[in-house]
C-alpha cells in the first residue's frame, strides 16, 4: 500500500501553483544560460578531418550538404563494440523525423562514431534508421572534441572532459574497470549491453559528474545556433551541455563564406 500523502483538490491546486512558480523560475534560468552559451567565442577548425559515409569518403565540409550549419551527435559506438550504446540508440530513434525538419531549416544533422562504416550500416539497418551516420575510424575527430580518449590517457589522468582534467581511472581489481560511486557494477553491465568490456566503453563518453561512463546520452541538449564569422572556414560554435549528470554529445558547427573548395 502506498504511503504517499493525499489531500483535497484545493490542497493539490495550491501545491501545484507553487510548483508552477518554481518551474517558471527554472525556465528563466535556462533562458539566461542559453543566452550566455550563445555568446561563447567561436573556434576555427583547421584540421582536415575525413569520414567514411554512405556516399564515400567525406571531409567535414562535405557533411554540411549545402547547409550553413552542421549538428554532430557523438554516438557511442567504438570500433570494438558489437552494438551501439543503448541510451544513444534510444535518442537516435527520434532522429529520423528531426533530421528532416533541421535540414529544411539550414541545419544538417549527422551521427558520428568510431566504429567502421559496415558495422554502423548493419546496426542502422537493424534499427530501421535513415539519418546520416558517418564513421570517423582511424581519425582524430572524436578525440579532438573530447568524446573519446585513449587507454593511456585514462591511466595517466590526462583526460580532459567537461572542460577540465580528470583524475586517473580507478579500478576494482581488474585492469581498466572503473568504480562508480552510484552503481559499482554499472559500467560492466552497461558495457555488456554494447558487446564490449568496461574499460573500452569508458574510453568513449563518460559522465564527469558521477565518475562513471555516461549512463544515458539523454535529456534536453542546449545547442546554440551560431551566426557567420568573417574569418572564413568552419567554426566550432558550441558544444551543447546536457543537463546535470549527462554527457556532452552534441556540437554545432558553422560553415562561413569561404568556398567549399577552400575547405577541402
């Protein structure tokens, strides 16, 4: 039998109005954070990243597909994974419809993972997805944007995530198995769902708030729409920050007025 408190309709309404006031305050705080995020400086991207796509090898500029903005989702799917991250998969289930609307509003949405393209295509077909998904296998894209890191970085504590250095990886008797303060066996169970081990999985995206791998790339991503810059090229306009306890997985890039040939 439930022990939750009960009351009259009037008591519920009074409590609900008080909660509504708090909700409005939270909305206004979120609006202010969004404004501050939009004022962050843009950073030129000068590296010649390459990706494997359904259309063949592509540069970062190619991923724009004629749009001025590119929204990248760092999907947790490492080269040694048997399956994609279940939480990323849950989010990606909504990409098909969203991608069409974004494309009609000058924004191209791509998922990017380090798994080889044939593995991504097989998983994409199995899940019934149609949104564009590129493989960055063999490149530095995910590493440069702090969405992946090496085993050496993990051991040495040279991982930079959520814009700060993290302590060396803690283990619980087995090399590379991380301890979670919330769920000690969480990383192992989560990695098993992806068909890999905990050490490999935690080298993708991890949750800096809880010292465990990201339990869900979920929630409301605050992504800024950037304006054009006068310097030319492609600029990293924003790395969207998920709400507390969730990992940074979105990045919005802006292509400026230089020609496509100059960006290749």
